[in-house]
C-alpha cells in the first residue's frame, strides 16, 4: 500500500491551475455533447432494450462527468475518511 496525502491548499492549487481549468472545460464540453446526443436520439437502437441500454450508459457517463466537474476537497477527504484530526493522508493499494 502506498501513502496518499493531500491538503486542501494543494487541492486548491491544482484546481486553480490553467491545465486543470482546460481539463474541466473539456469535461463540461464533452458532457454537453453527450446531452445533445441524448436529445437528438443519437442512442436510438434497433430494439427498445438496446436503446434503453445505450441511453442508460450515456446518462451514467453524464453523471460521472458531473461528479468530476464538481469535485471538492471534502469529497476526497470523505472518500479516504480523513477526519479533522487526521493529517490528510491515507494508504491506498498500489
């Protein structure tokens, strides 16, 4: 297991970087294109079951993109169960 560490200040620095801002804009644009595809029937398939499957996958992708776009430091801290008394580090599998 390797140690993972991240402070809120480090997270804010990453979030404010130009590279991160470009990446987040890409995620927003990609999500928007998926939503437009949904609206235009892009995921329509020969059978209703296939259409449901394709549509569900696209909706799931949009939900994941939303999670990534709106990621906050507290989300990471909660995932790794960093409490206020912890030093914002956790072991993760290699």
